C-alpha cells in the first residue's frame, strides 16, 4: 500500500492544485478515498506536524499519519483523510475537552480545523498545537 501511495504522489503535478491558505501546509491533496498528503516548504514544519499528529492519533483525537517523503522542493506526509467540518456544538465541545484533558493546547481549534473519520471527531490542523 505504501508503495502505491508513493507512486501516486510521484505522478502528481502540484501545479494543477490550489494552494491552501494555511500558514505551513502549502497543499493538501486527497490521493485516494482513504488517504491524503500534506505538502510543506519546510522539512522542520513537516516533521513537527507529522509527530504532533502521530501523538494525537495515539491519544485518540487525530488521523493516522503514515509516512513522510519529499517531492521536488516540497516535504510531505501521508495521512488518513478526514471529512472536514460537520461537527455539531456538542461534538466540538467534547473534542475540546478531550484535547485539553490530554494536556494539549491548540490555539486555533475551530470548525475548519477538525474533521471526522468514521464519524469520530479528529483534529486535522497541527500547526499550532503544543503538548503541555
């Protein structure tokens, strides 16, 4: 599976995709029904987001990141794809409480930075997260 995902990424032409408005993620591209890739211009920012997301996944509130790589001048990692938004007030409140109870601080936890995987709320933005 990893080889298949790497091959898909290798054949992507990023010029055909719109850049994100994120401060660190240049592109997010859903590459299969289940997986997407986040592209960064900085190796350090890519690694930081990958490791924070990996920790969040292990704690039960983040998509599973699979692996990191490079494509041209970009650094990327492949992650489970979460359907963005769609959380109600109770789900957002529960997610905020869960994140805080695990000692995390998020400075931009709002509806655009969360998603669902199998109807389970998860964080999808790991730029401004800190583990307290």
